[in-house]
């Protein structure tokens, strides 16, 4: 590969509605890590990273050596065809994997067929886990040897906090209980939140849920929002009893979220399906004991450095939560295991592996 290699990356997820969600987080951390690596690694000193806010509107796109879309929406036409090497990150295809829970109508189905056809023409797909890799291959029929698993990592801000004053201030700011179970993320069917809420209510353990969706107003009565509407209704019912059983914080910046992970008695990820499960890694990086679902990518990512359970069994969920809650020795063991294991993930590693995929696509183009 001779000459300058101009890499275009679509950064629209960092400025649109995805900015505060996993896709925005992935894009932001990826481009920062790629830029650092290109500047410091002689192997890639002929690479130029260009960040484009709207690649589909960039008429000069064919002047680049390679284009990377760090997101894929199955139901919106976000993937225009190109004549240059194209890399697409597909985090998961959960709405296609569980179609009955995510109805999209005729227009959505047509868009999916177009998007799937365009995705087939991508040189390589990057995804977050081996679990997602084989699901994507099965659903799209994309060659499995052209789908690469590249793990994500928690941001470096997520770490244990020893300053009790900082923790005290955050506890007061968000009106957090002395002990609580924590969940961070969206409220979709695959997240399995009703079972988590009911488990904590049965155990009489306070549950704190962090995420912008939970306090969203005027939520449309749509099948995709079924569990979110249920959660908001349950929260209103519990407020009438003046109980602190359920706390919905809304969006929390990472600077505060670090402390919330540190304050939590345990973190629980009860998902039926995940593409990766980043909050689990963030919790472990903060030394928070984790219990997690033995479904999809979570088993792969946590790798038994937490307490597993069957997410379809209310008893299994309750037992896992109770075992950690009532056992300080187990809490400490899982805290230490999770902390050590989380350090095996890094954005530096993510960037290096992503650049290796770029390199393969460019070599193939040059031949």
C-alpha cells in the first residue's frame, strides 16, 4: 500500500439522537482511539482519518480510499452504495432476530430489504461479539469469514472511587438509597426489565434505573415501547405508596455515573438478548459486583466474572441478586474478579483491530 490512504468515518451518531446511546459512545471512543493510533503508530503513518457528519450527503466520498459506517439501522436507509471499500459496524440485529416483538410495518420491511442488500456489498462487517457475528451471518447471509468480532471497552473514567465525599454528594444529588441494585440502559423488550423490577420488589431491595428513556414524556403507545410504558406506570403506582423501591434517574453524565456504579451494592443485566452489554463492563471496571443473564453475548463478555442466572426464570434472577446482596464475601470476590477482568478490554486494542480490518480492505482493493 503506497501513498496516502484517506479514511472517511461517518460520525453522525455523535451528533444525532444516538449521541447519548451506545452507538454514539462507540463512535466517539473509536474515532478518538483511531486518531491516536494513526498519529503514533508508524505502521499507519500514511492513513488520514476524516470525520464526516453526513457521509450520504458528501459528494466527494469517492475520493476517499475507504469509508466506515460505525452503525447500521435495519429500518432506515443509512447505507448508500459506494464504489470504494466499505466497512460497516453492525452492533446487533435484535429487532430482526425477534421480529414479533419489534414490528416495523410494510415500509420498515421494504427498508430492511434495501439495507440488507446494501450490507451484503460491504467489504467487511465489524461487530461487538462472536454471538452477534453468527446471528448477523445467519440473518443477512453475509459470509461469516468477512465478519470480524472486535470487542468494545469501558471508558477510562470508569474506575473505583475512594473519595467518600464525592460518593456522598452523588448519593444526595440523585436521592439514592443506602443499598441498591443498579441497571443502566434502554428499556426495550430484550432488556427484560419487568422481571428485574418484579424480582427486586419481591425481595424488597431498592432498584435504581439509569437512562434517558425512563423519564421520557408522552411515550407513544407502540409495541416497541411496551416495557417502557409498563415501567413508567409501575413507578407512578409505587410513588403513591411513598416507597423508595424504584428510582428512575433519567440521563446521567459519565462523570456522575462512575460514582453511581461505585455506590451500588450490585449491578444486574437481565437481558434476553444483547449485542455486547457495555454497562456490565463499566460496572466491573468500577469494582461493582455483577450478576448477568446467561443469554446471547453476556455469557461471552462477562466470562463468569460475575454471578450468572437464567433470565426467563424469575426464581433464578431473584436467587442471583439475593446471593450477592446478602453475602459480603461474595460481593468482594466478584468485585475483585470483575475489576481485574475488565482491564483486559481497551479502546487501544479496539482501534488496532479496526485498523487491521481497514488494512485488509485496502490491500484487497490494491490487488
